């Protein structure tokens, strides 16, 4: 427990708020109040003291033997009593602020009821036990077990809206606030628990308060109804369409897929594929589907460069059950052997009929505008392939059965493909899946693995930590120490965390 502040004891009425000239003369000589500042806060205490004085109560600035009523907010009886005994040893009434506010309303000291008395271990106290957490997401362990999904969903929606409105700063602020709540061990029940938590700005706190008090945030509800937000979501949901393009279309009154199809807009190859496979690509990819894609990619890599290694990265490496795409990192244990690997992998995949679309790039900075609208700070220079896979139903089903066998879970009858078939949307024997392939030389593998495992906020926070706290620059290629003017080598993620002076956080706990 935080030790209570000790105050000097005076036994006179000197300094009492009652002597202030805005106050009425003392009307209740038998009642002498003292308001405990701890947890109430100095400004609220000053306000309540003045209010008491105006209503003719004597309010002491310092605690003394004259005090008959000690008014507290969010303190337990036990802690206040211990403090009081060390101060004056007087058995004054230990009262909750509710007695004070009721007395103010009544204009006289109201009768002390049980509910006014401080509980020995105030029940409230357990509930309002404040959380505490380090301020960088990369210092925290964030599993997928989110106890505050209602709050984080609200904040994430506002983050998404900010990002779709080109207000990235605001977006990051909401993302950081959501990440703090995701890392808490229990559901938040009251605002007081959030005192002292990092990254919770006024705007985020207002949203949280709204949800806690009313079950929903008016701003979130309004955003969900907003035509612009919904149009931006639908249009940027097309693979290959970024915010800028979506905004231009909205200005031209194109707010939906049908309108886009009917319009004269020229679409690039990525956008054409995005529109053609819109429904599939907006259907979450399951873990079993990711396994099926992994088997195909492994076969492709093994046949063009035996000995090369394929690693599942992105959300699935963090243990997510679904994703918007499947990400792979490919390397070879001998430095240099990976050179030229991507075109070979791609042409193998293409020759086997697995690719509906692909775009391979050496330098992804050039892709910033055409790509799926990622911030350029996330871009790196790896050989990379954005693709849309054609995943045969057979392969998908096989992987699902294998996974089910391994997990011994109940059969699940409503996989996305099954659903679309039931709905009569054509019995197509495959589904489209977004797949990202990245090739890195073994010397950069650990950095690439760390950089591509995510979450995006975790990565952002790692880079912020490196820059602000360690004077280092971290990318998916390397770690540079600005003070020593040299690169710090690493062959595992653990070494990178150690260079950064951070405790190692495994992928499953990077879900910030
Ligand atoms: P994703 O966008 O695939 O996110 O990026 P995800 O965590 O896997 O989640 P879903 O389920 O697919 O939506 C994966 C990681 O790759 C990094 C991102 O920062 C993220 O950490 N990344 C992505 C880059 O470093 N550069 C890029 O150009 C894209
Ligand atoms: Mn992903």
C-alpha cells in the first residue's frame, strides 16, 4: 500500500477554511470536518472544502484532535484509521464523501448511517484498485486474451476512422490507448482504475467513460452510421485500393462496389483482382487455410531451392485464429543463396496454377502508392511478393481435417467456403487468399522475423523505444546504435530484445 502522507498536527483552528471570507459563520459548532486529500485529489478537496464553508460547516485544513468527521473518497477504513492513529489518535467518524455531499444538499449534517461509514476493507476499494502498466507496448505482454474487448473495439473503430481520414496521429493515439487496455489482467469497471495508466488521452478517456456508463460511445455509434466511413471501408477493402484512391472515388460519388463496376474508372491490375475476388478477400483466413497455403509455399520453395527455410510470420505466428492474409518469410542458411529466389518461387507457383495475381518487387518503397495502403515507415527493401492465391477446396479441406485431428476438436460445419456455397454463390472449388512472401538473407533474418511478426503497434513501439530510449534505429533489416555508430548484429529475436535492453516477449504476447 502507498504510504499516506503525514501532516503536521495543529490543535488550533488556525488555517481553517471556516475563517475564509466567502464562508458563512459556523452553524454547527459540534461538527468539525477534515477532508482527506489522498485519492480525492487537491483540487476536488479545495472545491469541497469551500462548499462546506459556504454551507456553514467548519472545515479544517489540517487534521487535529478537534476534528470530529474525517471525509474520505475511495479509501478503506483500515488505511485511514492507521494513518489517523499515527497523527492524532482521536476516534473521529471516518466517513465516505457521500455523507458530505448529502449534508451539503440537506444544508446540515445528516445522520450518520452505516452506508456512510468507511468499510474496514472497502468493497469499492477492491473494485477500484488501480491498474499499472509500463508505457511502451513492447515492455508489456499482450496475449489474445483481451478482457476489455468492448472498450478496445470502440477505440479501434475510432482509430480506423482516423486512419481512413488521413489523421494518422490520432489513429496512433487511439491504437495506443486500446493497446493499454488489451494488456490489463481484468475488465475495467470504473474510470478511477485507469488513473496513472499511460497513453490514455482525454479523447480516449471520454470514449471509455461513455462505454462504461452507457454501454456504448455516441461517437463510435455515429461513426458506424457515417456514410463516408462506410464508403471508405468498402472501397479500401478492395485489395490494391488505398485511402487516397478511395477518397477520389467518393468525391466522384462512387461509394460502393456496384457503382465502381458501373463507372468508367480505370483500375490497375491489383485493383481488378481485388474487385474480382472481393468477397473471398474480405472473408477472414482461417488457421487451417493458412496451413494449406503454407504447405503449397513450402513445396514451391523446396523444389526451387532445396535447403531454403519457410517461416510463417504475421498474425498467425502470434497465435491469431484468423487473419486478413498469410505472411511468410523465406531465407537460406547460407548467405547469398537466397538471391534470385523470389522469381523462381513465383514462377513455380504460377505454373502450378496457384496464383490469381502477383506483384514482385525488389524495392517496396516504390510500392507505397500502389500497395495495400500501408504507411511508408513500415516499408522495407526486401524482395517481396504481394499475391492472391487460388487455394483449392481440396487442399483447404485436407488442412482443416489435419488440424482438427491434431486438436481433437468438434467438427465445425460453417467454414467460410461452406457458407458461401450454402448461400448459392456458385460452387467454385477454390477460394482466393491474400498471401505475402518476403525473402531475407540469413544475416538479416532475425530482424525480418521480428519486424514482420507484428502486431503493427508492437513494431511501432519497438522502433519508438529504440529511438527514444536507446538512441538506436531499428528496422526489419538491422539495428544501428547511434552512440557507438555501429550496427548491432543478432541471429535471434532474443538477441535483439537484449540489445534493446528489453525483456524478451514471445510472439504470442505481442498482440498489442
Ligand atoms: P499484416 O498487415 O499482415 O498484419 O502485417 P497481421 O498482424 O498479420 O494481421 P492480419 O491478420 O494479417 O490482419 C504483418 C506484419 O508485417 C509488418 C507489419 O508491421 C506487421 O507487423 N509489415 C507489413 C511490414 O513490416 N511491412 C509491410 O510493408 C507490411
Ligand atoms: Mn498478416
